[in-house]
C-alpha cells in the first residue's frame, strides 16, 4: 500500500504564551478543511499547529518537515506554508533564547532554499517584530494583512492568495490568479 503526501501542508507557528495563536490556528483549520475545499481528496490539504515545546516546556516546537527530513522515507507535501504568528513572547524568545533563535533561523534558511515552501508571517500586535527586532530581520518577506488577526475572512483570503503565488505552472510560469468582484449586490427581478 502506498501513501500519498498531502498537496498542501500549512503550519501555524506561535509561542505558547502569545494570546490568539490557538484561535487563529483553529480559524485556518476550519477554513482549509471547510466547504471550499470539500471537493479535494481527504488529506490533500492539512493544517498543523506548532506551539508546544518539543524538547522543553517553553522551548521551540517540533521541527518542521522541510527543516528536518521526515522519518521512514515519507514524502513531503508538494507545497508547504508556514504562518508564524509574531507576538510579544515570540519576539522576546527570538531575542533572548538561543534555542528559539536557532529554530527560527533554521526555518527561514530551509524555506529560502526550497521554492515549494512559503513563509507568511502575521503580526499579532504592533509591538511584535518592530523594525529593530530579530524577528523583523528573519521574517522580512511577504507578511499577511495584520487586520486578519481580528477578521478570519481577511486572514483566510490573504493566505489563500499568498499560497496561490507559490504554485508553479507546469508550462514554467508562475500561476496568475485573477479575481473579479463587484462592490454592490444588485437584485435582478425575474419577469
């Protein structure tokens, strides 16, 4: 029997003491396992949480599969996305805790080396990852809209758009997505 890897794996990463991580991770899980993706084969899109310490309480979580090889020859997902939730405690840990700093540096280095991996940080508050912090230097890439912290629709739409930008066209070009919408709802009368 053969196991097929997921097409997309989303890892939501936060420091266990930062408020809001569980809620945001649950919102992403609900969205990516919801009706919009119900036509996909089960397991095609997986959402994982990374918060609890792996080696010690308060330490960094379990390593991500693109940073350390999966056991027993398991294949990794076609696309892997990490959503680091940049909060006050993660910012502090990156500044003062060598284990956290190493964990985050390895994550960013491995992601930069792999075009199938995207890292899309979300700032939980204004104090997190200010321009003078280690986190701002590490996660200088494409950040998600900060209003997504309070609005799940913004968060999910912004992340889905960012994920679409990672997908390569089999013909060798980046996938381009065009979404058309209207600002007003018009009622059409039937006659």
